[in-house]
C-alpha cells in the first residue's frame, strides 16, 4: 500500500496492482509535487502507465480538475478506478485501458482537452523516454504552458527532445525524474 501525501485525501491508502508495478516512493512523490507547487491546482492531468493511479490521484487530491489514467493492464486500470472511488475522486477520473503509444497516436481524433500536466512512469524494462517525448509532441497533447513529469531508470540513456526542454532533473537512487516544458 501507498498513501496520498498531500491535499484533501492526505493519508488515504491506495492499493497497488499485483505484478511488476513500481509505484513512486513517498520521497519521490513529495519531491515531484514540491517542484510542481502551485501548478497542480485547476490542472487537467494525464497519468500514462498509471499503475495504481498514485500520481494522478495525488494531483486530484491537491486540486487538479480532472485526471485521465492510461495503462495497458486491465488490472492496473481496475485498481486505479478502485483507488479513485476509495478516496472520493471517481467523478474527476477517467480510465482508458490501452497501450500508451496507441492512445497518443489516436489523441488528435479524440474530444479530450489538452493536458496541463502529464505524468509518465513507464516500467523500467520498457522505458523509451525519447520515443515517449516524441509521441507526446506529435500528438500535440499538452498545453503551451504544460509540464511533462517523466520517471525512468538512471540506467536508461537520458532523453532529448526537439520540442521540449529539460527544466529540472533529479536522481533518487535508481530513479530519475525529469520535468520537461515546451521549448521557448
């Protein structure tokens, strides 16, 4: 179990899907949300590779307007949905069981609004941060002042992007957390 660490659902427990899910540690989540202070309130959130939904639900607890949870695993989507219900955020949450890249490729055909904040924490064994940033850029899925919070293994080559610039990078043991913004 992990807990929501801030906002109106602070202290509420979240279930973790069985299998190879690696939820962000409390220390990492605290650092991420400290870096985003003031940015989450009123934001439209996208949680890619959502797992338990911890990052998107943390954002909802801290005042985000809505969150979309995307994961290929039906079990992860079910657990994220259960977690949203258990903390009283189900009306602000939307769930799609689909491969992240397929979702991004089809985004321009959808009626979903662009996102202010995108969380992406792919499983370390399949993480392709360069490909993910490129797909986000091509999908034109993020608002002009938006932020992409990308989590991956420190053993993965550091990504680069032509559309986004790296605003901040922190390393926590095996985990790297990057904050990317649209290039200025």
